């Protein structure tokens, strides 16, 4: 059987028939969500400011493009939306810091005497 493709309409039909599980060879994904992907997440919202508010309420870090559309980084969104815990970039120090007052007085006392 010979298969003929006649453009995007046939491609969409084939995609629907295959369940959308086809892989696109050679297609690269961007490090951020496309406008279509953001629109899919924010289904029902039209205003860009409303989309930004919704995405931020979901716990995402959102910046805005110059045209006002939301910009969401793919890796961050996937880790937050999948429920994976974010790894802290800085270790938290739980021990209190006590200043050695005597050492500071001695240090500054020497500097004043030398000046």
C-alpha cells in the first residue's frame, strides 16, 4: 500500500490516528516552553498577565518576553510540575554565628595604634 501525504492536514490526521506517540527525528526542543505549550498549560486564559499569574501560582518561576508573553524554562517547569523537589543551590548553615568580640577589638585596636 502506498501512502500519500498532502500536507499539514494529513499529518494532523495521521498524528491523531497514531495516538500522538510518534517521534520527530531531528526535531530539537527548546530549553523553554513554546507559546503553544504555555497556552496548553493555561487553557482558558487569554490575557498574558493572567497566564503569568496562573503559572506563578503553580510554583513556577516565570519571566516575561518583550511582547508580554510568559517565558518558562522547561527543566524547571518539569521538575516543579512533576513534584520533584528542587535541590538547594547553597547549603544551609544551621549553626549560629558568634562573633569573637575580643579578637575584633584587638584587631582594630592595633590598626588604630599603627595609624
